[in-house]
C-alpha cells in the first residue's frame, strides 16, 4: 500500500466518524425540539454546524459532497424548527382586578 492510499483511507474513516457524530446530534435535536427544549437544541445545533463545516472541508469526492448536501438540508430544517421554538412565548394568565 502506498502512503497516499493509507492517508486517503484514514481521511475516509475520519469523514465517516464525523458524519456519524452529526447524525447522532440531529437525532438528539429532533428529540429535544419535540420536547420543546430550546436550549439543548441550540447547543447541539451549533455543535453539529461546526462539525459540518469540518466535514465539508474534508469532502473530496461526489459521494461525500452528496452527504454534505443532505446533512446541510437536514440542519437547515432543524434550524427552522429551533427558531419557531424560540419564538413561542409563554402565555401568562391575567390577574383579576380587585
């Protein structure tokens, strides 16, 4: 095996590992948004976004670029869900006037 092929295999393994981390975070975000937990969702979203930037820099073939586009769309949709979560305000009951 050449050094170049070993480096490429290492990069592919690292790409897969980061992709799996992002996918785990997206599942957690889906769960926390369903539970109306804005803070946890935002933290996970920010972490997933940073990992996606790293992953995009690593992409060097068509299959990896397709994965990047899929994850990007997924994170955009989750970001929209999180924004709607943050926008909801608690309704407080009015105190009766005495």
